[in-house]
């Protein structure tokens, strides 16, 4: 959820698709990443003393960059498209460890609907392709997290099909997998704990009512703790998609998405740092 906290205090400056008007090439012509970094530096949003691969600090690299006012793709830090970014963190009884939703381009920030559950993206895509869903449904794609995928695949195919059918604002999608910046519609990813470790998303059944609120930052299913506990006792782990090889080994050690899906305990547990040699 660290990224959600950063988005909450970082202005939205580049008017890029799919939520905005322009594409990456337009941004490059307008001044590119250096100009964006310069206005972020001017606003105090990045560390100017950070050393870079050029051998100079960020402030030194950007010293001679001027903001181009004769373009409409990017804004200065004090005249943003919005005061915060286009990503919101959600928490609730369906995602105790958190989830992520991209709100850039969304017309409404609340959604309530019935769960329509699938255990793979392929199954969800087949149902969407054959239009076996209804307006108001919340399509659930589970067992696609870091451990379950394994590897936390991008759920772009299904979301693209939904939007292509003109249902982008009429249904929502929730997954323990991930999305990219190209995703459109009310799509929630990175749900944790993931289904493969028995997270609440694994306990959902077709027809369960789910409430989503990107303003309040909540994601809840209308089930009591008692009912969730009852379902958890009956839940059995799903077999990992790969029985051997690198992906199997990855699935044995990978951690939760909110920690970055690490396969090691991290720097705090290091006994020797080779960079210091």
C-alpha cells in the first residue's frame, strides 16, 4: 500500500491515455521525462540529492531543463490535472492486506454488484467473450496472484474484452492478479491475501454482494465473520499450475504482493552486503 500513499500526495501532471488525451510520443515531443522530473523537483516531490547513473545528482542533471509552456500534455506541479494520482488503495474484509484500483478516467467511484467467480483468467475471458455475464456483475478472477499464477499475470485480456463490448462502466472486475496502465474501467487488482493462500477472495461464491468505494478506499463483501470462517474451514488449497521447474520453485518461496512479491527476506536480514566491499 506504500504506492497508494505516494499517489495520494503526488499531483497528476501528464494527460496521457488511456485516461487522458495524449500518448507517450506526445509527451516526448513536449519535453519528455526530464521536464516532468524538473517540475516534480521544483515542487519538492523528488530528492534532488539522489545520485544517478550519470555520476551526478538528480538536481545537477535537471539544472538546465526549462518547462515548455507551449504544450498541453504536461502541467507544472502547482497547476496539476488533479492534486493526487490516479491510483487508490482499498482495504476491507475482502482484501485485509489491501488492493489497488486505478481511478484515472473513471466516471463513478462506487460500485455494488454480484460476484461472478472464475479460478483462471482463461475461464473469465471465455465467459466474457460469450457474453455470459450481466450488467452489475463483479467478475472475480482468482488464483492469479504471485503464488497462484504463479507470477501474478496481467489481466489485460479480460478487461479489454469487457471494454470492447461497451461494458466498461457497467461491470467491475476484482483479481489477485495485476493490471498495467492500459487497463480501463472499474478494475481492482493486487487483492491480498491472494486466493492461493486462502485469502477471502478464495471464499467468494457466485451471487455474493460486494461493495466497492474508491472515495472511501474500501472493498467489502456482505458476509459476516462467522460465514467467512465457516467457508474457510471448507476451503482446500488449489494445486499450483506448474508441477516442476523454475515457476514451481518461485511459487514455493514468493511472498505477498503488498510486500513486492519477494522471494527472499530482504535487506534487513542480509548478513553481508556485497556493494560495501
